[in-house]
């Protein structure tokens, strides 16, 4: 498409959509990756995007540079995207660019993240954002829900296959959660789940995903983690939770986790579902047995039992290479 055509497209879109009184404003819409569906208002003349926290638009994609590039806005219209000499480049319709005009039809890619530009009224953008939030976020803990996890997981799986990296699923379940509810009350149980979500989020890297998978079950997806690294992370989490004093209205609530792990090299992954099933089976085993176990190449090793605060907690580590 030449630049004249692209200008005409933006003009047409703007004029046809400004019939209602509020002016249309430019937004960057994320089409893939961790922030899929998210919209960022382009409110500056130069809107720097990147993975660094000093960027105007922070995108958690490890293949995006800290200050990757910028969207340039003039008179309310996004006219250009510029690459700031990023390692992995910026692309328009899969063509690498330095600085180039963009249109409503342009599909922009930086790292593994696809984006496009749209123009909308702030109220329209807000309601779309609210819908996106509601569909993808767990109301209680404010972390991604199961649906968001599955969407993200499929993308992660494609990434791992393309880049031949390993993928790990970790499932954590609060032990005897029913007892927590029965002893301290349902709101106290809610508080434990919220605090847990916050704790687990802090253990994640930007490229990892944490979600609430069910009632008292959390799931993590770790890119490129070796089995032994995953086991170290699981142990750290289990220890931290066992030693944390969860609190609700001055009541101290002890809680422990059981953890199931499935770690596979990309060549051995058939589907995300099979990995989740394997991690779930490992979790089930962890619940049944009191030992901290590692299972690698079908040889089981027993690890010494670690300190337990109140209720027993176990880690079952399962490696299912075919
Ligand atoms: N407070 C609270 N409780 C929940 C929530 N979702 C599920 N639950 C409760 O979680 C409890 C889960 O109970 P079970 O499936 O028996 O599991 P458990 O008591 O943790 O037992 P084990 O998994 O064998 O250790 C049920 O009592 C649910 O009502 C929630 O959002 N908030």
C-alpha cells in the first residue's frame, strides 16, 4: 500500500467515526502475547514502547528491547512507527523497518508481539478494556484466569517449538483449604488466596505466566526452565508459603502448598493439555504421599522432608519424557 492510500484510509476512518460528538483518540491494540486485547492510549507525540519500566508503553515480551521504538502521533493521528535500533527489530506486515508510515491496516510486530493502531472514543476503549479484563482476569485475585492461561499457554507452546526451548507447568494447590474456610471463615480463605496470588506473582519472571486455575489451585507456565530449575523454584515457593503468616482480621492463618510439576523439552510436548494433565497427576501424587519426591527418567529419589508449619506439604516432581 502506498502512503497516499494509507493517509486516505486513516482520514476515512476518522471522519466516519467522528460523527458522534466525542473526538476519536489513537490507541495501540495488542493482538498477541501476555497483554493480548490490551489497549494503550497514545497520548504523547512520541510514545516509546519497550520492555523497560521507563517506556511509555511497557510490554512484557523478552524479545522486545527495553526501549524498543516509538509511535509518533501528529494532530491526533498515528503517522509513524520508529525502531530505536532494537536487537530483534520492528516489522510492518513482516517487513523490517527503521521508521515508516503506518495505517489502520498495518500489522506491527516487535519481538513476538503483534499490534495494530485503532481510533476510538475514550468511553469505547474503556468498555472494551473492561470486557477484556472481565473475560481474562480472576475477580478475587486479579491474576489471569484459566481461560487467559490456556490462550497464553498455546502461544507459549508455539514459541517453545519455534525456539526449541523447554516448557514447564507447575500446579500448586492449597492443602486442606476446606479446613481453612471452616476454621477461619470464607472471607479469611479469600484473603489467603489473594495473598498467595500476590506472593506467587513476585516469584515469576516477566515471560512466565501465573493464573488461578480453580478454587484453591494456581498454575504457572515457565518458559525454558530445566527440570532442576523448576524444582528449585517449587521448593522456594513451598518454603515461603509454609513460613508465611497469612492474616485476616488479626487471625494468623497457616497454609501449605502441594505442588505438581511437568517439565518437557519442546520436542516431547504434544499439547498443552497433556502437560497440564501430567502436572495435575503429579499434584495428585504429591497430595497422596508425604515425601518430597523427584521422578526423573522413571527413577524416583526421595528428598529429605522439609520443615512443615502446620499441615503437611509436599512437592511431587514428575518428569515425563517419552
Ligand atoms: N474462601 C474461598 N474458598 C473457596 C474458593 N473457591 C473454592 N473454595 C473452597 O475450597 C475448598 C476446596 O476443598 P477440597 O477440594 O476438598 O480441597 P482441600 O480441602 O484443599 O483438600 P486437599 O486438596 O485434599 O488438601 C472448598 O471448600 C471450596 O468451597 C474461593 O474463592 N474462596
